[in-house]
C-alpha cells in the first residue's frame, strides 16, 4: 500500500489536468442549419452559436435568394458578405468573433435609412389581400464567446 500511494497521488493530479486541457482545447465545431423553405424567409430567424461554430444556409425554395451582411450592425465578422443562393444551393460561414451577424435577402428586403431591413414594398414585394407587403426576409446569428 505504501508503494501504491504515490501512484494514486499522481493519478489524482492528472485527472483534473486532463479535464482542464480538454476544456481549453474545446472549440465549437458544430454547424447549425438555416433553411429557406418554400417561402421568402430564413428558418429559424435567430440562431445562437459559439465562436468556432458555423452556419450553413440551404435554399429549399424554387426562387433565388441572397445572404447579405447588414454591415451597420454586423460585429461578428464576414462584413461584405453578399452571396447568391440558387435553388438547392448551400452556403456556409464559420464565425471566429463573438457578436451578431444581421443579414437579409436583397431580393426580398432592403435597408432603410437606419439600416433596418424592411419589406420590399411595391417595387419588389407581393401584396397580400390586406395590402401588406409581408415581412422583410432577414435573420440574425448571435455568436457567443467560446464556452
Ligand atoms: Cu430572398
């Protein structure tokens, strides 16, 4: 038992080190999916990930759509993103900075003078029977610091 004790002490010291090492090395390699159903919207509208995580958009609609960064509000990187998603196409971004990535589709939304996405209106929108032009096609990714 005398000879076993030092071995146990070393083993006990290594266990928490292993846990700490695994925690420090952890990076969120997960991929969250945002679908465009057969409607002019991103589903889900809001997605929360951690730094190192990625978002993959999929256009399940029969029309073209865009993923465009709202640069006035974007604090999570990938400013200037302006990507066409044809029907059936995918597009992925990996986020390495905490913040928010506000985005919209420039065929089904546009930015007003305050950089807020608004519905396309008479020039591009489809008016329903109540006279509304619908919801601007937009979404937001929240990127939390590494856990
Ligand atoms: Cu669109």
